[in-house]
C-alpha cells in the first residue's frame, strides 16, 4: 500500500507542477506568442471546458476497464498537450495544447479510486483512503509552490521553449512511473459504455460552459450567452430522465441522489465557487493601487506570488492534518469544519482588507479549510459509493467543483464589471462593493456547504448509503 501511494504521490507532484508552473509567466507566454495579456484568459476558458467534459466519461471508463488504464491514458494525453505547448508556433496551436493538457483533472479522482480498491478487505478502507488522500493533496499543494518558484526563477535565464518543455518532461516521466510502478487492475463495473448519456451530458455541459464563456467575453448583456446557459439547463431534464432509465448509465443520477452522495457533490459545487472562481478577483484586488482606487493593497507581482504561496502552504496543512481532525471530530465533522473555515476565511475579507497582514490572515484561514475539503471530498464520495462506482463518484466531485468555479467566475465578473475590467486593473477599477459581493458569495457558499454536510449520514463516510 505504501509503495502505491508513493508512486501516486509522483503523479500529484506532476499535477502540482502543471497547476503552479505557468502562473508567474503568463505575461511572458503572451509576449512569446505575440498576444495581448487579456488573451491569456482564453487558455483558462478552453481548459475549463475540457475539464468539465472529460471527467464523467473517463471516470466511467475507469470503472469499466480499470482505473490504472485510464490514469495512464489521461497522463499520455496530458503529456501530448504539454509537449504541444513547448513547440507551439502560434496562439491557436498553444490554445489547443492547453485545452488537451486539461485531461490531468481526472488524476486525483482516479488515484483515490485506486487506493479505495486496494484497501478493500482491510477493515480500515475508509480510514486508509482518507489518509492517502491527505498525503496526495499535500504533495500536490507543495508541488504548486515548487512549480511557481521554478518557473519564476528560470524565466529570465533560459529560452521560452526550454522553459515550457520542463513540465512536459515531468509529465512524461510520470507516465513511465505509472506504467511500471502501479499494479494493473480490472474494472468492476458491468455493462457497456453509455454513448447516449455521454452525448447528452456533453451537450448540457458544453452549452452551459459555452454560455459562461460568452458572458466572460461579451459581458452580462449578451443575449446569446444567456440563451446558451438556458439551453444547457433545459437539456439537463431529458438527460436526467434518460440516465435514470439506464441500467448502466454514464452519470448515475440515482446514485447521486442518495443521502451519501448528494451532500458531498453539492459541497464540491459550492466549494468550487471559492477555490476556482475567486482567484482572479483576489489577485486584482491585491494589485489595485489604493491611492487611485481608494482600496486595494498596491502589491506588485512578487507579493501576489507570496499571497498565493501562503494560501497553498495552508492548503497543504489542511490536507496533511485531515487524519488528525477526522480522528478528533469524525470524518463528517472534519468536512464541516473545513467548510466553516472556508466560510470564515472569506467572511474575514469583509471587515479586514486594508493591509497585507489582514490579507495573509484571511487566506491562511481559508486555505486550511480548502485543503481539508480537497482531500476529503473524493475520499468521502468513494466511501459512500458501491465498489463498481468509486471512479464515477470521485470523478464527479471534480466535475461539480469545476462547474461551480465556472459559474462563480462569470458571476464575479459581473460583480466587478461596473466601472472597470476584472482582467486589467490599469484600464479601470471595479467598485469596492463588487469585491465585497465576491467575498460574501464565497462565505455564504462555504456556510451552505457546511449545512449540506450536516445532512450527510455518519455511516456514509464508511460504507455506501443507498436509502
């Protein structure tokens, strides 16, 4: 068991590198591609769409053919995307590579499913899965810091081609580690591949995400954007009916509706609003000059990196201490505490946003809670799922988190669009009330997540709950 976790830690180290490496050099990438800094947002949008679309089909495939096979497949696809970034001659090619690289989003759910499967019959399956999840997420967050520091240190010392090739080398090495280091496993699910369900869920998610991207690009007044969102939401009705009628659905809506799953998946959605949706507003607030806008921290890029680093360090602390808080409060209590800390961290922004010390305190509190949730949610979903649906259940926590982040990102863009641009503070400044709205929404989302988790049956953290 220890050996498997060790090999999977290598995978999460690569994931952390991918998530932290590019952030400090976005402006350099824009110069390399001869594009405006604002066009970098297309990268986020493209990868967000891929992330939301690939998780359900790959998670189902893992349950069918084995989680290691799909982990290997997704890593190979991620490696291809990473190498495309290193050699991309144009914005379009780079955008395609960036989108393809988004296949890594399924890594952590598949790893949790592998561990959950390996610990079956030990009598401590749920406990061992939570412990392993804490280690994996802790490794991920530490690698985010390492990746960010590495790219920041190398950007002036080497060419952009070499700089962008390093993450591709890391992912390629991890591909070999998975191939030789992780034992193959057979899928436990039965039945065929639900192509009809895949088409319907792809259409629904694609329409909603397309509408949200239109809101980000064209603004909240875009009729097309809202029509796309509405069409996506309407498409969920026939999708749910179709899947409920299938014996082996792509998205098991009946499982998601069980008492052991819906609080977890709802929490993932609400958590995604802060962990994915609030990062740009936090960055732009920190960069805003208080002498011209009347608020902000007037920070330079290096302090923003420090702020992110502090947040990530406390994410790792929250993940590593999850076994301790679970032992003290119980698995459900640890989840509730994590959600409450997220709510408290963002609520603190409302009165405390005038100094860097206050900002660091707020992000530290939110970071501890976020780290616990990142580690605990997929493990809890796996514990409350039948053996042939662990990959699906863990994967859905990432899918719902991504959708929550995408929706929040668009809502926050609307909040901050009254007098300026969210993407370029030099063009104008959003009102302070917009930032207060963002933090209030994140705090309320965290509180609602805690309330939802209180409805999670205690036994759901150790065995499937079907009624």
